[in-house]
C-alpha cells in the first residue's frame, strides 16, 4: 500500500504526537514498515481500524503512549493577554495563527487543527483549546501544511542566496 493511501486516512492535524514531523512522514513510515498503525491519537481507535483495514492487518487499540484521543478542539488566543511574541505563529503547522511581532495574534478557527503545538511555546500562557463540532477538512489541512512547508523552504533558499551574495 502506498504512503499516499495511508496519508489519506490520517486526520491531517500535523500534531507530531506520533513521533513524526507530520501526517505524511508518519504515513511514509507505516508504508515502509518503520512505524505501527496505532500511533495517531487524533485518529483514535477508529483511525487505527481504518488503517488496519486498508493494510489488511488485524485491528488493535490506539497506543496510549502517544496520547489520548480527544474530541475536536481548536486553539483560542486571549488577545488581551497576547504580547505578540510570534512563537505561536512559528509553531503552527498549518499557518492558522495570524498577527505580527509585538501585536496581538488570533487563530483562524476554520484552519486550526487543534494540534496544540502553539501552546507550549507561549510565554504568557494565553492560548487555550476550545471544543468545536469538527476540524477542517483533511484536504484543507494537508494543503495548508504543504503550503507552509513550501513557504519555509522558499524563505530558507532566499536567505541562503542573500547570504551567498555577501561572500
């Protein structure tokens, strides 16, 4: 089975709880036999069952060492407490947080996957997770993650070109 087929089943939260830097790398590891199918807390036991069916393996429970399966949630920033440090922006794998340095930030709830990666770097603890009925469609989250990766690669290449021009 291809990594693409496996990735299509994953929830696309890009949360890294599985131990990989996103859903696609986890899917690639499963396809290569380097990771088991039970490491995705956002997918929960249902996601593990779907992966097992796709791969023709027996179903098993979610490995709770990687986290608990929780209902859908999105990040919410207490804008009055936000100091504009941009650490949450840098941590968001789908660019769902907008703002500028030393200015208030906010979360675009329609893009937020609830991955929680923005919470630990916040120095003023102004980010909470609020329940929602559903997360963004996996295709949107996958596209947002890919666009962010492309932007970061483009920025790094541009910076390398600028640095090389000073030599």
